[in-house]
């Protein structure tokens, strides 16, 4: 009897906790009132967040924002985008100009503890690299002594480069710019010998050069760059939505639920899939959403693996292998807590 009473009491507490979390989400309410998610993105990094000639935004980080919109509105297009520079992004999030920042942003201790933001997860595990002209015959970052290096200001890139060159007693001339487009243009114009940023961005930006084949990315990776979306601190309900949308995308891939088979999967006998798609349980309600929130996301965007393949994978012009961004079951480190 005591055990039964305790179980009921625990269930009541858990229910009250879940209700309180989303009831206090002023961001969710504001988003629902205006009818769209305001998403902070880059000015344009192909494969991650970039507009086409009609100002239609696409990319891995764009799809994350679209997944949030799908979960809330059952409409992946209920998103508006705010292009932000590295120096603008955190102020835009803190001030409420945007609801979520999904912009090639590295999760660091300083940012996690001093900016009033919470990182929801890691959409892409990256590392900083260097790009040089093939004609210069440079085969290693250790051979960059005396070179001029183009860097974007206000980024971990700037700090990592300083650490690397100092540690290895390499003297270089750094040329700093406020916006990534300026960095690329300066490198293209020959104002510097080296372009350094996240390796994924180098692969994307190389495609924007007049002759991509004339440039090589050096083998050294000099940092850890866990790139992920973030939200303001102080709204646990909104943070839970941001975090669990990311987790759901990973869980869907692990369970083999895709955009193509999601309707068939509604009849699955697998309890994990039932919970994922809202056939069983009230997991959407715990977030302040419809219980079919997972189905909404997957039916419109697919799972994490599909998003990756669509925007940056081996079959795209960027051509990034999954590597550490593969699921934990496939030799990578992408891993999500279960929906249960």
C-alpha cells in the first residue's frame, strides 16, 4: 500500500513539474502568439544556413529551426530568419530579438556560464583548420611561419589560432575582419596567405572561390568545435523544447524512422517508436506541445541523418563524411537520451 501511495505521489509530482515547466515558458507563448519562430543564423555558410536568390533559407542549422516550428505549429515554414555576425549573435539572443540561435556557434565554458544562454545540443562536431593556395606548396600548418592569416573577429577561431601559433613558436601576421564574407574576400584577393575557421566552413567556403581546386585544406585540426543551437537562460520550458527537438532527430535515426516510412511506423509495435511518434504516452504534453510533435517533425524534415545527408553529407558538393557525427551505434558520438 505504501509503495502504491508513493508511486501515485511521485506521478503527481512529475506531472506538476512538467506542467509548471511549459506553463512558465513565456518564449513558447510569445512564439505561438506571433505565429512563427525567429531564428538567428549566419549571413550564409553553405550547407549550414544560407539563402538562395529568392531568400529561401536552407541548411542543417536552418532545418533545426524548421523542426522546432514543425513541432509547435505543424508547419516547418513558420520560421523567420535573422542573419547575424559573430559579434551580433549573443546580444540578439539575450535581447529577445531572436527566439533561438542556430548559427555555427561553438559551445564553450565561457559562453555557457557568462552569457545567459543555454546550448541545446551539438548539431555538428567540428574542429578548426587551415586553407591555403595549392600553388604555395604548403603541406602542414607547422610550415606557416611568416604567413598572413585571415580570421573572423569575435570567434573561438581567433583565440584558437593564437594558442596554436604561440604553442608551436610560429610567427604569423593576423588580419582580422568582422564578417566571414570579408574574410573570404580578403583571402580570394590575396590579402592573406591562409584562411582559418571551422573545417566544415572551409569546405563550404572553398566552393565560393573562383577556382576551388586551387585551394587545399591542411590536415591539422587544432581545436574542438562543438557547434550547436542555444536559447536564453531563464525559460526552462523553451530550453526543454529546443533540447528535445534535437534529441528526437537523433532518436528517430537510431530507430530507423524516416520521412519516407513515418506513416507506416505509426503502426509499429516497438514501444520506443510509439513514444517517439506520440502513439503512446503524453510526451508532447510534457513540452507544452501536441503529443504528435515527433511525427510532425519527421514527416516534414526526416531524422538527423537525413538532414545531414541532404545538406552537408558525402553526396553533396560539400562532401562531409559523418565521422564523429555518426550515431554512437555507428562509430560516432551523436547520442540522445530516450523518449520515455
